[in-house]
C-alpha cells in the first residue's frame, strides 16, 4: 500500500496533514484544487492521515482504474472490527476488488482506540465503549466532508458497511441521527441502539436510536457466531439478538409489520418491504457461518427483475447489489449455497475471513488477528 493522498503530487504524510487541514478550514490551495472533479488520479490503494479534534486519524482509500475525475462515482466507507485495521478489513471484505470492477471509491477509517493486538484498533462506540477514545462520529463526518471536497463523489450514492465492532459503530452512528448513508450493510454486528433490560428481557433502548431519516439496511448473521450471538446474550454491548435489532429497524423505517421469509438449506432470508422513502430491510441468517465475513465460501444466487439469468456472487457483491438498488426495486434472492463441504475448512482470515477458497488445511495468518479476537 502506497502512502499518498487524493492529491496526485503530494506523497509525504506531513504534507498531507497540512493540505487536509486547509480543506477542513475552507482555505483553497493549488494543491487542494488538483484533486477536485475534473482531475484524474492514479489508481491504487493509499494510506493517509488527517486531523480530527486534535487527534491524528488513519485511513485507507482505493481509487479504481476507471476513475477519471470527470464523472461522479459512488463511495463506500468500510468499518473494520475490533482488534483490526483498515488494511485487514479490506482483505476480509474485498471491497477493493468490487470497487475496481464496478468503478467506485472505497475508504476505510481506523478506530481511535488501540486494539489488544499490535497495529490494531477498536471503536469508541457512543454509549457503549468504556474506554476513553476520540469522537468517532466527528471523525467520520470530517472524513466524509474531506472526501466529497477532494474527489468526484456522488453525494446521493454514499454507502457504508461494518463488520462486528465496526457494525456496532456504524449502527450507532446512524442511530445518532447522522444521515450520510443512503444504505448500510452489516456483518455480525447490526444494532438498533444500546441494550437495556426491561422485565427480564433485553431490547434496544428506544431513545438511543433516533435516525434522522429512513435508511436501507442489509444484515448478515451466522448461527454459529458465539461472539455476537444472533439469538442474543454475549457481552454487555450485545445482549439482545439479531432478530430484535432487525425488527426495530423495520419499525424505524416504517416497514410493513410482517417480513417475507425464504428458508433454504443453509440460510433464511427475511425481507421487510413497504418501508418509507423506498427503503427496505433485508436479513441473511446463515446456518454454517460463524463470526466471520461470509466470503466466497458462501455464494448468493441472484436474479434481477429484468434479467432471468442467475449469477453467483459473494456477500460483498450481494451488499453492493443491495446498495445500487436502494433507490429502486430490490433484487430478488433465489438461493444461498455453501461452496465448501462441511468437512472442509475455510481460508485464513488474511484471505478474507471465512475464506476466498475451499481448503482442507489452511491456517490463519500469524500476523493477522484471529477471528475470535476480532469483535
């Protein structure tokens, strides 16, 4: 990964911080103007830093080969899990590959808390995290502002995805009334507010989740996830189950009370339709999945209303299709299948969490956080 900025001729981190600061304070410079709409940027994956609330924040962004700077493109912001970092997250989600193929920009911000493993981070989730950390919401807002000012981004097509702790951070960000994202995707981490126990039952604290507008939600959960259990329980930040969270988002979006349910051998798919502002809530509960990103070992067969052909894609591709359809008709789900047999182990976390290939003997990368540590 190259250390760079959205400015083609600026390479040093120190210079980047100066230019980023000038943008945030509204000062125009020739270097800053170089990367606005109209200027092409060399494709690739870059790391950079910027200042937020007096704290230096780290991020990674990916520019696709098709980027010309003349046409506004979508943006996906990818939130890593706890004890992880942006580079590991992109290796897990493969958003960089989808961005290259589909022609949009993807960015990943590092959380402000230090992780339990070297070179890892965690999120200071509002209302949940006990540790002291920076204002994550302010950093997210400032990053989005900087990106929109320096890249040719379609502000109506800004999306986000979150894995585990990143999903919890993304959930609370939307709950706190920040309406930056047209749609959001969650893997093993969807919440609908902070947990509270009432009459012996755990549920979301209603006043802790007040979105500013309806937002389309797609969530992936695993029945073998013992870190953030779909059935509920787990750590203090979790408690209520995934179905409770989904029902609450359906309520917040003003969806029809009943979800349509499709049951398969390896997954149950629930779709809440008839929601306000054309939004929807979709849930995949995968029987074989544990606390990992469902990558290419779980394949989703899709068929759009206008195309009879069936395509096999992974969870990230399914999320992207959902994002693209967030302002229109949903893409129908046909089936969900396992690409690996039950006796085969999936690939290492460094190859994408639950795996990018079937392998009978693959082992986790010793330099990457283990799935059980990535919360």
